[in-house]
């Protein structure tokens, strides 16, 4: 009953589609001339983008306090914008141009001259409201840009570094929207971000394999004598499952490390770290199917996730 009361009102948003800018609209907007209606459309655009492309992140955002929620959704929308570049561009040069757009956008946001783009406008509001640290944005962009190359991670350490520079950086920014500046919260965020990045890599295996691409760490694959072709053809042999087990185990270790700081993490930081619930659920499902990363059940949404998130939030733990 508690879930419907708390979550339902936040979910009743109109479906918002990405609309082109009106004719004659400048490509840049004066920071002092934003209309209320336009700002509302920008916020709705970010919400819809995150709800569609990062459903778990969207659900987690609903548990943030109202004064942080729209800023956190803007951050997640920014992450979605960058994450999808690799999949939607046909050539690396086009991807580099898109990354440069966001690099310039961040610079302009911090000069109080945001580009007239919904996510950028919402980021500008978040930066002004919470005094967000610029280097986390640039670190995310730099790492996403490096990752435009279609190659596997050379090692689990390289994958962890990528996850730290992207997912962990996003969590540091989210903590800032909550007004949290705490070393224990930062340590927890670092490990949760690494776990998130590792699990995202595992979850994407069926999709990437269908496109004849494999990005799993080469050192672990080589240790078990598994080739990229094994994943491309969807092998469920034991060596393939052993690779999945080793990678999933590393994610589990990071979640355990993150929880080791829990007694010292401020309670108001918990909403930023609660994605651990979704990550745990995936690892549990993976274990139940004996680490067969291609099992169809792993691609289904968890209908009980909102409930589990609410319970964990009520307990003020991650």
C-alpha cells in the first residue's frame, strides 16, 4: 500500500516526445530569458528520456527528495545522451562531434550561457542550484569518448576504470544534489559505480553479441580459454559461464565494499546510492540461471523492483 501512495503520484506524467525547436528560435538561450513553459518542457523531456532508456535509474530518482529530483533526472538524461552515442552513430567521427558538442555545452553551462537543448538547459539549472563540480562532467565525457572505439576491455581493471570515470562520477554529482560532502559516501559511490559499470557490461552481452561485438575483459576470457566467437554464437558452455561468474563476482565484491561504509554514510546520502538494490537483483537472477548471461529471464523487467526500492529506502540503507 505504501508504494502506491508514495510512487504513484510521481509516475503520472504525460508522455513527452522530443520536439524540434520552433522556427526562428536561437540555438543558444539567454540565461535570463527562459520561459516557464519551456523550462517545464525541458524537465519533461529529461524525465521521459530517462524513463525510456534508464528505467531503473528513473525508479531510483523517484525516491530522491523533491529539491534534488529534477537535477538528478537531468544528470541521468545527460548520461543517457552520452551512452547512446556509441550505438546510434555510424562513424566514429560523428561520435566525436557529438562528444565535442557536450564538451562545449558543459563549458557554456559554467559560463551561464547554456545551449538551447533540453538536457543542457536542465543541467544548467542543476549546476546553478547545487553548485555541481565541473570536473565530474568532463571526466564522464572524456571516458565516453575514449570508449567510442569498438574493442574489448583489455582487463577487468580497465573496465573498472571506465566504470569509475562514468558511473561513479555520476554518483558523485548526485550526492552533490543532496548536499552531501562526505568521504565515506564518496567511497561507497566509487564502489557502487564500479559494480554498476561491470553489471551493465554483462547485461549488454546478448545485445552486443547479436551485432557480432564483444566487450568483456580479455584477461578473464583468456584465462578460461574463451574466444569472442563463443559469445557471438551464444555459447552456454561451462567456460563461458565461468567468465560470466568471474566478472559478476567482481561486481559483487564492489557492492560488499560499498556496504562496508554504510554505518558511516549520512542517511541523506542513501537515496543516491540505492541503485544497489537493482544491481543485487540482477546478480541474484544471474546466479539462479547458473551464470548463463544469455538466459531470456535476465532481459525481463523486475515488476517488484519499485517495491524493493521503497522498502530499502524506508530502511534508510543501500
